[in-house]
DNA sequence: TATCAAACTTGACAGTGTAAAGATGATAAA
DNA sequence: TTTATCATCTTTACACTGTCAAGTTTGATA
């Protein structure tokens, strides 16, 4: 075995199976349902098996966060790919994907954004591994930036969609429960954004 | 004892003491440090005593959320009271108090806003008991509202400051770490707000 | 075939929430 | 003052959790 793809012995690919089980449990019963022992049981292994793949529960949560981030990026990119590529439709599609991911993966989204793991941090390595963050940045790029530069635009858009998504799934905001995307469009229009020359 | 102030028998006021202990534990060791048994120990009672005052751990968390909401409202109102009362300074002060509370009570703020308890809900009774929400609404009132009315303005401001506060304490946003209020001012200026005639 | 390291199991332990039943003590009625 | 009552709190018990240590199995390699 000289290549980099590690072929496990017994289970097949326990590490990935445990992550999948974890996400399932998360969506079925929320954060309190996510336990190492239940993940192990669902993957058909003993309760101590996960210890050989993750550094405790926190390690599994970190791995789940990583998996979640690729799902998250895919959700946003999928919406963006369905547009004509113009600045405003692209920005809105990005936000649409952001919000959709939160609604369709409530517990997972909450777990991810209440985490201070590597990919969720402002660290350079975290950012370079975070394609979701890159999508956000590139969606904001075509617009005029104020005196504080592109970062202020990015943070404004990010804060707005993050806050809206979070408050929505927490039931603290209720405009149109069926289609909150429509409601968010009004909020986005309050932002003073103009396409750069 | 015909008046409404209940005088407890043994402890004095165990219920409030447990809430205080809970908030302490929360700030000292984060959400994982908040356990019924530790709260009980800190209050000097047996581990099963809390059951007579709260419906399990979830009940205690609800009570902590309520206590936290009054602290939260006080933080915002305090900043507002120090202004001249004009619309923009008042709005900014409200946001300043919002952010300050998150920074100074990270674990508590996280607990509160990851909760679907009564006060945090869009229900009428929840809203009427939530002075923090009223402060937000009144801070947004003086401004011109778009075609979607005052609610769109409120949700835009709320989402922006909630998202920014949340991402800040999670270390996912870093403009000026010492004084993030200054950074938020730039974001708030991107919002297209004008004082109504 | 023998070796050996990785993958997994077994057993144990301290914490946790929660329930049931008993003890305590403040209040109110006698 | 004495007694009865009941909310308050304690004790005991149980299932579940994360984590550790030791043993066992497995499959690739020599």
C-alpha cells in the first residue's frame, strides 16, 4: 500500500461511515442525539471503535463540520450555477443557497456555526480550505466597495445572510415561512450595493 | 403568607441561586460546563434539588435564557440612554449594546440564541415579554421604511447585528478585534437607512 | 508461513440527567 | 403550645454518556 488511499481492514471505511451516522443522528434528534456510542452502534461497531478515528467527540464534531462545509459550499454553488452569472442574480443565488442549507440541515448548520474548528476560523489555512468562504467572497467581488474595501462588503453580506438564516431556523423571524427566500430579497435590497463600473 | 413573595424554606432562594450558578458555570467553562449537578453543588444543595424548581436541564436553560434576556435588554438600553436620542446615534447604540453583550457573555448569548424557548419566539406572548425585542423595534421606528413596511427594516438591522455578533464571537470575522464596534459602524453604513420626514 | 501494526472489542470508571421514595422544617390550623 | 400539612430538599438508584486500558482480531507485508 504505497498510494495515499488508506484501505481499512475490517469495516470498509468506518471513518466516513461514522461521520454519515453523526449527520443522520443530528438531523433526526438534534445536537443532544449526537453521541459517539450511537454513531458507533449505527455503523455497526463497538462503542469504543470511534476512538481510533477521531480524537473524542470533539474530533468527530470537527469532522462533521468539515463534511458539512463541503455540503454547504455545494448548496451555494448549485444555486449560482443556475443563474446567468450576472452580479445581482449571483449574489442572491449565493444567499439563497446559504439559507436553503440552514433550513434543510438545521442541526448541522447550527453545529457548524457554533464551532471554532479550523475551517470555521479566520486563519489563513482555514480560509484556504474553505470553499464556502471563497464563494461568498467572489459573489461580493463585482460590487462597488466603500472606503473600507471589499472586506466590509463581504462582512455586511455575510452578517446579513448569517443572521437571517440563523434567526429563521430558530423561529425568531417569520415573514413567509414557506418561502423565506422571498422575504430575504427585501432585506438584501436594503443593502446599498451597486455593480462596479 | 398571603402576599405573592414566596419565602422558601431551606435555602432562601434556590431558584435564583441556581440560575446565577448556571450563568457562572456557562461563562467559566462554556456550554459543556453547564450541568444540573454542578449548579446544585455550587448552590450548596444536593444534586436532585433543582428538579423541584425547573423541569429538568431544559427548564433551567429556559430560566437562564429569561435572565439573560433582561441582561441583554439592559445592555442595549444602557447604551441608548447615553446618547442624545437622535435616530442614528440611538440605532448605533442599540447595536453597540447588542454586540457588547455577545462579547462579554459569549456562552450565555450563544445559549440564548440557540434556544427556541417562549421569549425567543415570534409568539405574541413571547414578544410582549421580550423588552429586548421592543428596544430593537423602537430603534428602527424613526427611519423610512420600504414597500415591505417597518418589519423589513427591523429584520434587516436585526439580521445584520445578530450575524455580525455571532460571527465575531465565533472568531469567524476579524476586523478590529479590540473594538469591533468601529468595524460594525462601516457595515451599518452600507444599510440604506434614512430618517423619516 | 510468520510477523506485526492497524482496526476493533471488552471491560471498567467517573459524570451526567432523571425518577422514586424518604427526611426535614416552615407554616397554618387546632 | 401542639399538631397537621406540604413544599423543600436528600438519599438512593438506574440508564446513558465519554474516555481509558487492556486484550483480540484482521490483513498486509516480509
